[in-house]
C-alpha cells in the first residue's frame, strides 16, 4: 500500500474531501509488521478520535464517521510491530475501539 493511499485514508479534518471511505467503520487489514507503523497508527487514531460534535444523525456524505472495529492480521507475527505502535493500539483498545491484532502463520500473539 502506497504512503499516499495511507494518507488518503487518514482523516485530516471535519469534512476532509480527500479522505477515502469516510463511512468506514470496520477495517480488516493484512500486511507485514513493518507496515503497521506510526503513520498507520495515526490513520487509525484519526478515525477514532473524532470531535464530540460528530453525531451519527444526518451525517453529510463526505463526513468521516468513527471507526468501530479493526482486525489486523500481521504476516510473520506481531513481535515485528514497533512496541510504541503496539502501545498506541492498546491505548485505543482501552478507550473502546474494538481492535484485534494477531500474527498469522498459526500464531495468535496479540499485542
């Protein structure tokens, strides 16, 4: 996935016309541990930490809605994910984001 695509998935403001899939509520993603980095965590946070005034009623088509759940399957295992990024993802989970980070190849290391 190109850096530009990751940037386009990141919410940069209330009505960010550049933001891809503004109504995205479930993310299922499989990639190598090196891609689950700070920019990836920024994207997840940008879709979770929305202003309180972001109600669900009468949402304009381009308005970004809150991410509700995230499934990350990490090829080669989660131990390759930077510890600071894993801590950020754990923090989001503690705040209420339903997030699962698992390592593939028969491993379920979690984070």
